[in-house]
C-alpha cells in the first residue's frame, strides 16, 4: 500500500501485519493516481501504467530482474504509451538522470 510520508499507519499495521507500506514524497504521491472498481464494486485508488513502470525503473535495484525485464517488454509493446505524459512524470518525480 502506498502512502505519503508522514501518514500514521500504526493502527493499520497493528491489525494487519500482512500489508507492506511504501512511502512516497507528498510532492508526487498523486502523480498517475487513478481510481478503479474492485470485484466487490468498491472504488479503490491505484496508479496508472506509466507511473507503475516509472516506479519499477526507479526501484530497479529492489525489483526482481525478471519482473523488471517483463515490465520493460510490456511497456515498449504497449500501443497506449504516452511518452509526453511519461516525460512529465519523470520530471515531477526527479528522475531526469
């Protein structure tokens, strides 16, 4: 579960020990954030494909090599890739290197 830095998640951690929290800077917590409907009909928040790919690239040293490789293949095969939007995400997330 992704939360912004500073959010207090201790209550959730104390009741559900199987949830892994990933903290993001508040500056780019909402970048690529979208809502989807789960199988039970409830609205949940998620990140779009572009943001997910950039998170994988940013954390490539902590991601399994096979997962990284497959994500890159899928990204470049995707006909819906919006490179302008991705480049904006890169700038917002300070990944220009």
